[in-house]
C-alpha cells in the first residue's frame, strides 16, 4: 500500500491574528514554522507528502524536507484538497498512492499513535478520521447571548486531522462535487453513503487557531525536551610561522597552532562537546583529517555544522562554557570578541556562551608553552 499525505496551508488564519504578516501556519513555534513541525510529524508514516498553498512560502518553510513540489491552493479548503489530489493523480503510475491522508498545516503536534490509528482503520473502512468525544455540556445561545437550549452531547465528537481515505474514492468524490462547501473531506464520503470510522484523537492534536494555542503548543513541546550534556577536549602544539586563531578570532602572538585545519583548538573542543551531547560522534567523523578538503580549513564552518545538527534534531543550545588552557597569549582581552563570534556562528544569544582561560601554573606541556589545550562543556535541550 502506498500512502500519500496532503498538507494544507491555504487558509489565511484570520482568527489567529488579523494583523499578522504571515498566515498562522508559518508562525515560528520553538524556532521552526508550524507547518514544518506538521510535515515532520507526517513524513515517517507516508511515502510522499504533497504541500498545498503559497508555493514560495511553502518552499521556504519546508526547505530540506523530502516533500513533493508545492502546488497552489484554491479559494476554499475543498478546492485546495482537490489541487493536492490532482497533483498526486498526475504522478507516474508506480508512485500513485492507494491511501491518502489530508492534514491541516496548522496542526503541528499530531502524535504518532493518531496517524497510525487512522491508517490502520482504512483496512476496513473507506475513510477514517481522528476525533475526541465532546466532554463539556453544550448550550445553544440566542442573539442576545442567552441560553436558548441544551444540546445533547451523546454521540457528539470533535473532528481532527489527518483524515484518511482510499485515494481513488476521495479523488472521484472531489471530482463530482465542485461547490467547495465541504469543510472536511469526511463529509463527501458521508454524503455518498460510505462508512467513515471514528478513531481516537487527542487533545494534544491542537489546531493553531487563537493566539493562546501557541502558548499551549510551546508548553507541550517543552515537555518533550530533555537536557543532554556534552564535553569536548582538544590540544594543538605551537608551530612557528602560522597565524593563531582561537574561538574564531585572530589573536596576535609570536606563533600559531599546528594542525590540518586552521587548528582552532577552541572551536574544535566546542564542536566535540556538541556532537557528544547529540551522541553523533566527533569532529573527525564529520570532517575527516584524511580529507584534503579540510586542509587549512576555517574551523568556523565546523561549528556552523554542529549548530545545524542541533536544529535538525529539533533542539536548542542552553549553555556552552569554553576554557582555554595556556600561559600565553592572554585570552582576557579577546574573550568578549570570542563569545560574540561563537554566538554568531551558532545563531544563539551571546549570553548562552562563556569563554574563559586558565594557566597550568607552568606545569606540563601547556606550562612549558608547547601548545594550547581547551575544554568545552555544553548543555542542549533535545526532543
Ligand atoms: Mg583539533
């Protein structure tokens, strides 16, 4: 069974913030657009993902994710779903889906068990939607905001997405119903007399509708993050005739450090601390010294990569502490510039980064001024 997903980003989202420069699907949630979270939630469970909406905004928000090229949406939700279905139907026959999930781009936190439940229900039903039973007592109000009656909540459910369907059936029903009035896709199957299964949804599958929903989503996400610590240690020997580069800064000195790259011992230790916290090996694994591409390389690019790995894992850096061990040169006068440079490369606030130095009281190789050592410690928050 090939499974596709249509990710809808066509709504203008006026209830969220009428003044907002961007629709709510593109608002940043812990550093990433809401719709990017939604795409990342779906991708492990589908063979292809078709975004529908403003193609320029979607390309930017979903950059680097393995989705199909975005297609433009329509005036009504139903027209946008239709555009996505048509794009999937136009795929080569071997790539055309048997099942399709239709998901709101404004639901960034759909849990795996909900997605799996919808797909499993399609074994026996032509359509399936996640839903939660209505728990609150329901009142009907009149035009004066007075109670006009109580509505029985028996057998009432609140519909969520992703809604799942047999692809051929949904495509055919959309083709036969062009009025655009269907507010969800299950309605088209209901009208045609097909059974649509209700599978358990969850209150965590929040649709970003009002500004306070963003706060609830941030709390949910933060509850999924765990602290991870890492340490890095590096040593480079002094060598005559080289520039001394420490923590991304050119430091005036009589000698530089020997090494395959620019030998920035501070950045190397910091990279190793980050890779260590992520349990993703060390700097030599990502940038092998046997590879001539990294000869005399600016180590700044190694640190940019380490920062990208944190973001790719959905995490962020909470603190980094870098300690250089040397008798000379004096680090103090350069420490602020080093902090600023490291923060810039990692795209974090300067308050996240500490750079300090110590001597080893003239003991050992650092004491004899044969080289510089560096110890770095980082703390990350990662899902
Ligand atoms: Mg090194």
